[in-house]
C-alpha cells in the first residue's frame, strides 16, 4: 500500500518536513501495530522515494502469509481513524486526542511510544511534540475532516511472488524494499529507479525488475517477476 502525502502540505512544513514526516511515519506504524495487535516486524512502513525525500510511505506486510491488516485498511479507509487514535494514545496523549500529556517523562520520543530497535536510524528525526504531527493524526482521527492523504494499492502488489527479504538494501540513499538476495533479484517502482541504481545493482550481480504504477502493465511485470523468482528459488 502506497500512502501519498499531499505536496502542498509537505511544502507548508518548511524546514521541519523531514522530522514531521518521519514522526508521522513511525506514529502510523505504531498505531497500526497497536490497533491490530501485531508484533514489530510483521508490517513495515518505509519512506519513498528515499529517506532524504519522504514524499510517500510504503506500507507492506513482511511476515509470510501476512496478518490481513492491509486488506482491512484497503477495504475500509475509515480504519485509518482507529489507527490514528491508537497512535495518539501510544504517543502519551489522551484517547480523546487532546494535547494533555499522560506521561511527562517522555520528551521527543521514548521506547514506550515511537522509538524502537527497528527505527534506530530515525531516532534523531522523531519528535512527537511538533504541532504538525498531532494535527495530522487528529485530521485522520476526525471523520468530519477531509482525508489528508491518498492511498494507492497497485493491483496486484506482488501477487504470486515469495515474500522479499525482511531487511531492505540501501543504495544511494534509496531503500530497495523488494529484494530477494538468494535469487539475486530486486524490484522497484518504475518511477523510483535511476540509471545509477540499476548500474550498481547490476555490478552486484542483482537483476532489477521495474514495476509500472498502473495496470495492465503492472500486472504483467509482477507476473514476470513471480516467474523469475519461481525459477531461481525452486
């Protein structure tokens, strides 16, 4: 699932854009884990096109078989309201999402709320106190306000493919989420790749498959990827 953040909203954040989006990213992930009672690592939420330019968030299930959380979000976008409310609760705000602190020991973030072993590289960029963060979550939590972000689920995402490695491959600041190291195969959204990234993957002996955003081209590319992986992992 690809969550696209509004360009005008990103622009309005100014110099705080990276901190706000990073905090929102991990708040949504923690809210999702809490709402669906998932373990860390079962679902992952990564920025795209890279960590330095977070214009969208890629949400995917990392556990084999999946927990079904993404299907519920896709089928009922109002589920984001429950996820946002849970995120605010985890961030030490009252369930009614007012700015009354419930735990003053936490400042920008702590291991009881947004910090975890999985997001250590982002710890310096997490700050739950920023008004733009709580405002974003409050908008999601309030069904009377317009939904701030668009959700796009390419069909199918990786239908028929084995689960990718749980640890992404990072090249030039871009995290390649879909990587099958044992098969020497990687996949990227078509709009996210560059000639340099492709060259570096080729130098590592990794074949790159590009996935167009829309059907039918995407379905055809995913089918080719599934066949390729099936032959190499058989």
